[in-house]
C-alpha cells in the first residue's frame, strides 16, 4: 500500500507536469490552465478541524517551491523540454494509475470530528442540507424554532429529536468533540459557572487522547453521548453489523475509561442519516439527537469572530433549542461564558437532554 502522502505527491507531480507541458507546447498565450483541485483527491476524513499534513493547493495556484523540486517540471519551467506531448501524457497516466492503487486512509487517529462531509450551506436565512440524508434547517423567523428537513413527528417514531415543542425558554446545550484543541477546559469552566448541564458527543479519538477531560465531564454532571468510534458516514455503512460496531466499540472504550456505561444518546456524524439508521439506533436502545441551532464554527483555520457568533447564536435562539457547538472551536471557548450570560439576560435557562426526553 502506498502512503497517502506519496499518493498526493504522485498526483501532484504527474498532473501538474502534464498541464504545464501542454501549456508550453500548445502556446496558450494569455490563458491560464487550471490544475485540478488536488485537495479534493485526499482521503476522506470529513471537513471539520483536521490538522492536515498536506500543503494547501487550490485550483489554478501551484506552489512554485513544489514544482521546482521536480526535475521534469524544472525542465518545463526553463524551456528545456522535448516537444513531444506523449512523454508528458505518459508520466501523467503512470502517476494517476499509481495513485489510484491507494486505498482510502481510514486511520482511527485521523477519524476526527466532522460535522458534514458536504457541509450545510447558509443561503440568506436558510440552512440547507447539501445532499439527501443530511440534516438541514430552514429558519423562518428569528426567535422561533426552525423547520427541519424531517418533521418532529417523523423523528419521534424512531426516538429521534431535534427540538422541543415548548414555549418554555429552555436551551439544551450539546458539544461535538473529535479531538482536544485546548478549549474544553474553558468550556467546562463556563458551564460550571452557570450551573448548565451539557451533553458531549465524543468519538474514539477523543476518548483515547483526552481521558482526563472525559472523566471531568462525567464528574461535573454532564452527559457523554455516542458520536461513533471512527466518525464515518453512517448512512453508507453496508450492513447492520458495521453500524452497530461503530456504536458498541465506543461504548466499550467509554466504559473502560470511566468505569460507567455510556448514555444511550447518539448523534450521527456529519448530520448524515437514513431511515434504516434511525431504526437501527432505536433498536439498540439509542435516542438520536440532531439540532435546531448551530453555526459554522468547525473550521480551525477560519474561526468566526465573536460578533459573527453572537449574531447567529443570539438572533436564532428559540424556546426548546437543541444547540450544537464544537468544542474544537477557539471562538466557542472564548465566548461561552458571555454567551450563556446573554442568553440568561434574554430569559433563557439551561436543561439536560434527559429533561427533553422526559418531556416528550
């Protein structure tokens, strides 16, 4: 098996050499050949904060330091190249064929938290799911619960929830955690200060690398829910056994870490689900939780400002809200204390998902 880094290099060198060579040979003056988006070829691990080992390359922009390290490309850039497109076409297809022999990189250590493989996009006041089976919301009026792309009644038949139908100004706080990014201690401090109970949905990587923080969550009265062991697209797992294994493997690790059985609360990775998923989770005794309020807080290199966060989280809060935040977010760690204070000033209080379930 070829290492993913080598796969990346093969694709890079072969495709960029070919594009640049053809540009010189055909004399495309004044036109800019766009190279493929190399990052789209990287193994899928979701698109939440992932500390990638690969350089950032976007379409049409090729780092010169990468190109000039390759002998063939240096010859192209300096004009020392044979005028035979077949040579470069051959290198292109050899590189592509080698790259295609690589299996997707599925390491548990890289299976970090990611909200959606194809993230939901905000368009005006509407958040829409980008693919069938993705959880999505449509916000109609500020201060009122949004409309989900599945109704509360439909979800309830499978013990699944996204909001509480109530006029009580209660907020249910939930955090998704794929890895520890140095913010969880501040989040726990803020929750403790406001006597707010939250639910943390964890993956295997988090339990393996941050057991002390998990124990602190439990000691301070928070629920810990199941976000699967490897954070795959659960709607695409081919068998019931594979689906159940993702949940039971995390249950086992949690019990080994804390000495307690895991709460049967489940959040689908990336918000992706199918009706059969909901049924299988329910048959395992799980309650599935989506959300009625979230914002784009998961990109590590593009964190929202405090003002951007408050605009969404204050403007769209509503009675019975299930709020999804990411503990990997630096912004969330910095603003949570103030955010909880502002919500309290608006007349809200904080409940546990246990209360939501009991009230349904």
